[in-house]
C-alpha cells in the first residue's frame, strides 16, 4: 500500500511540475508553491527583513532585470507570509491601465488597500472610510497620503499589512518620486503597521530617495542575482547537465528554465554524458542559437529585452541609444575587461536591460548566449528603432557634417626658429601647412555619399589671457594667407578663453547630429594648462558621445620635443584626465601628433579618423618609443597599453 501511495505521490508531483513548466514556459510568474521554483539567497534576505520588525526600515526595493524572477519572488513571499496569517496586498502595476499616471496609481492602490482591510475587518474598513474624504477635490496623491495617515491612526500596534508593488518601472518617473516622498514623509508614523515591498527593473540609482545615503535607515535595497549552484528543482537529478546549462545561460532564470526544458529528453541517457561538454555546445549552437525564434519562450525573452529599449520613456531615448553604442564596444572587446563606472548612466541602462552584469569592479556581457543573440546586427536594428524629436539618431563616426575650428598659437615664442636646422620662424613655417589643412577640410567630399565636411571653417589666433579678437570665418585660402600676414606673434600662450568661447558657442548653436573638429597648432606647453583641462572637461561633459567632437593638437618644431611637453600632451591623448561625457562615460576626444607626422599621414583628416571610431584606441606611435623610450615604457604600463 505504501509503495502505491509513494508511486501516486510521484505521479502527482510529476504532473505539478509539468503544469508549472507550462506556466513558466509562458513567461509568467510561477505560483507561490511551485515545485520548480529555484530558491536564492535573496529569498531569505528579504523574508528576514520583513520579519525583523525593525522600526527604522519600512520599505525595501528589489531590483531585477527583465524576466529575472521578480514577480515569482513576490508571489513566493506573499505565500509564505499568508501561511503565517499575515496580511498582504499584491499590486502589479503592469496589469493596470497603461500608462499609469499619478491619479490612476494612487487611486487604484488606495482602493486595493481598503479592499484588503475590508476582507479581514469590515468594521475597521468602515471606520477608516468614515474619516477619509474620498470625494474631496484635492489630487489623488494628497488623498492617498491622507488615507495612509488615517490607517496608521486607526490600526492597533498588532495589525500589520505588507504591500507588494510589482513592476514599478511602469509608472511615470514623477509618480515614482512622489510615492517615495510620501513614504519618507510618513516613515516615523508607520510604527511597524505598514511595510512596502517594491519590485522593479529600474536601477536603484534612479530613485533619488533610495540613492540618498540619508534615507538608508528607511529603505533597504536588494538585487536579484542569477541562478547558481545545482538548481535542484530544475535538474531532475541531472546535476552535470545543469552545470553546463548554467555556463551558457549565466544563470539567467527564464533562459535557464527554457533550456532545461529543451534538454530533458535530449540528454536523458546517461551514456551521453561521457562527452557532455562538446555535445552540449553543439546542441546550444544548432538547436538553441540557430533556432532561437522557433522557441516561443526564448523568442519572448529576446522581445522583452528589445522592448526595454524600443518602448522606453521618451526622455530616456538619447541615453538608451548611446548605451547601445557602449554595448557595441563591449561586444568588440571579448578578451578585455571593461571597468564598471558607478555613475555611468549608459552602464546603468545596460545593467537594467540585463545585457550586461557587474562582476567585481567590471561589467561583462551576461552570458555567452547573449553575445550571439544580442549581437551587433541586433544592436544596430534596435538603434534604428530609436528616434529622437522625429529624427533617427546615428553615431557621428564620419568626418562629414562637422564644423571645424583651427586655433593657431600666436605667442612670442612663435617668432623663434623652427629648429637648429631651419632658421624660418615657427609662425611663418606653419602657414602653408595650415592652408593645406583648411583646404583639405573645405574640399573634402565623400566618394560614396557625396557629403562634404563643411562650407567654411573658423580660424582663430590666440595668445593673451582673454578671448581672442582675431577670430575669422574662412571660405577660401586667400583669407588664411591674409590673416597670417596681419598677425604679429607676441605675448604668452593662453588658449582656454578662446577655446571655451568657440566650443561653447558651437554647443549652443549646433544643428542636430552635427559634429565638430578642432585643430590646435602649438610650439610647446600652454601657460593655462589647468584652465585648458577644465575647459575640455566642461565641453566633454555636454557631449552625448566622444564621436561628437575630436580635438587634434599639432606640435610644431623642435620645441615640442621635450620629455615634459610630450608627456603632458600624450596624457591628454590617452584621456589621462578622465574626461567624461554627459552620461558620465569616458570621453576620449583629444589627439596629439607632431606636424611632420600629421603631414606624413596625409593631413588632419586621416589623423582624426584614426580615433573617430567606436572604441578610440589607447596607443603610442613608434616615434615615441624611438625618441622617448623611458616615457614610452612608463605610459604603456600606466595605461595598460598592449
């Protein structure tokens, strides 16, 4: 009899598992008592916090990437708490009317709270409603705050309600901030009667209140991690197989569930396990990656991540576009570690999307399968779907469609000879090169598209510590010759005022999608080095991307060839001052080279184009090693240059 009962229990357990696989394979949340639910460390961490009754913590935020198990965890915790006779409210934002504005959110949540109280104590609900002026004309945010106050005044110390809010990222950003402000404002009154458990796909840094160190006694933040270990509830006793699955999925919950389901029959025979690694790799390539769209759950997962970018809020479109630009750079550098930058907005976007994950002090693509599915072709297609102000965005890696500025050192040192071998004055010696470079820009036309760079350039001479009054628009080369003849070098070498004036004006007046190039001719170190660094930093911080602007610094004559001077300009070239763009990503926009080397390359266009690429390379030219071997070795080590 016992054997029969055990057999029946096994059959029932098997049916439960099949049913739950069916739920899981629809991409929906697993029931609270699902036998295939994979427990993680976060489960006990959040549960212990909810049971702690810590009067200083009344809210926690659980962050997770798309389809990482946020809703399943919420239902699991609710199931456990309700078995302990705790009162829980589950408010899934995603199932409500979208988009959920402030009035809709606060009114819906208020009525859900009242409904739950009524189910348990109708008299208490009537008392609360009697004191709450629901029909008052004030905004629903104020009415919701008033309702919470009345509830807290009415509740006994023994009564407690856990309010679970799922998919908070579906709310408008201002509604999220208003909601957090209410929680912060009423925190001292909660007295362990209310506890908000918030689940969402927004990086915690997006919440002003949560990110504020002063409120850490009110909020606790958790991050749902990927699956690790054996995942016993999914393995069906096939531990070795599960380990292979986790290697390929990186523990991404939905993918792990889907691939575990696909492999159950394929690798059911133990004799297959002798060569499991190579067989499984072949299976992943041909049956999963090459056949991705034919697996409904995997196709759904891909669409979920695509939708993160396509259906995002309009105000985030620009940053999402450049986040994908950074992702393309990560794809290119499979063997190189990418440093995690805490304040980088584009990295936050990539982490939110689930495409990348933070490992120690670095970020990396979340798993080997993502590298194949979310490849460059996918990235380009998503970028093409992102529009800003009705115009399709695109990175400006082309030299075309740029405004150009030529800044020439007109300090007294430019009267000195070019070198010991050439007595010609430095200022006079560069006139022909500057004319040639300007002509190069004005006459350029792309052979494929027919596009030009620009129809005119700006020529400026700088020396004294104020904005130059010798700034000219140049349409042809005769103007260049005239202005060189009119200019008499004198004074010091102050570049920051003129540089700041020209680039600030360009940023203010630039056309959408139009880049810029700056060519600076110098015979040594500038006198306002700190101010120039600060000026470049400020301009960089207002750029969307490093490709928007390139600054080519051209060294003149023997005077440039001192150890100190070359080192200072190479530090600029290697972004040693850590310039950042508007998303707080490294913004490598400066290039240093000597006049002879620029001309040997063929002019300023090829010199700039070397760094007008997705990932500007940190490199050192051969002449540095030949003429400054110690500096070459020092910089290679400092900047980890191959």
